[in-house]
C-alpha cells in the first residue's frame, strides 16, 4: 500500500487547531502519551508493541494500517463517563470510515469495528487519573501477519486503490469526532445502538443499556449484564 502522508496529517490537523505528531513506526501510540507528551494526537503507520484489551498483543505491521491515540484531559472522570468513552470513540471511527469510503462498517460491543464479518479495528482507552488516552488501530489492508489472526479483516481489499488521502482523512475525521464527543460521550448512545452488530460471541444480545453495559442471554437462558472495559 502507499505510505501514509504524515506531512499531510500534521498540516491538516494544525489547520484545525489540533496538535498532531505523526511517525512511521513507534512502540505504541498509547505508550508515547503515557510517557508524557504535549500533543493532542499521535499517529503512526506501524507499532512494534501494540496492545489490545486485557493485556493482549495487537498485530500492527508497518505500512498496512494506521494507529493513533487521542488525549482527553479529564481529571477525576466518573465511572459513568469512562464507560461511555470507548463507545464514543467507536462511533467516531465508524462515522469517519462510512463518510470517507461509503462502506457499511458496524460496531461489535464494546470496542471493535467490523466490516463484512471481519474485525478491521480495535479501540483501547486507558486512564491515568488525569488523561484518558483513546487508542485506535485500523487495518487498512491485510498483511501476511494480520491474515493469520482469526477473524481479522482489512478496510480495503487486495488490489483496491482508495482515493488519495482516504486513510489520512479517516484519521482526521475520527479525531475530530472524538474531540467533539469528549464533553458528553454518553450522548452517542442512540447512534451506537444503531451501529451495533446483533451478535456478541456466544450470547444473544437483549439490549444495550444507557450506561453502555450489555444485557445478554447465555445458552442456559440466564440473563447477564456485561460491563465495558476502560
């Protein structure tokens, strides 16, 4: 695939009043923030130590995806606020993908973006008491390494040539959405519900609750309420 235009990203972000730092490859965009930086956004074409939820590794081959983190400065954020941040990021990412590509990207509770039954993006939000770091990893194309991950997909198929700056504009659109939603992330509940895939692993989804927990029925007919990771 064509390399990300890092200069374009930084210039367009600056024009929007956003301080963005772009790199070809980093260990982890979230980790750069957690190690302290004055930027609003960090973007990279690859990560050597990408992380998913619950400490799982996340495959981030350089040149096949885009990986970015947004800092939300929120001291003493409430648990309800924190629960809503990940879904708000998902809505912002899905909206940017749909707007720039016309593709029917959907959300799988709570932090994954799917296209045609395949996971194309994951979200990891981390909080240190003063800043919420919202990390996003989006597969633009499948590499040989990513293709070995069960259920993984890419936004674009082999041989597909997206218009110039499509990937960069998806990042910028998602970033703007996240920053706009930062004051009241819970307001995305209706949009999130509309974008939510109807299945969740082995459970039957019954309802998405106002606090973004998910009520499901297991194979024994029991109702369970699943909480969202932050």
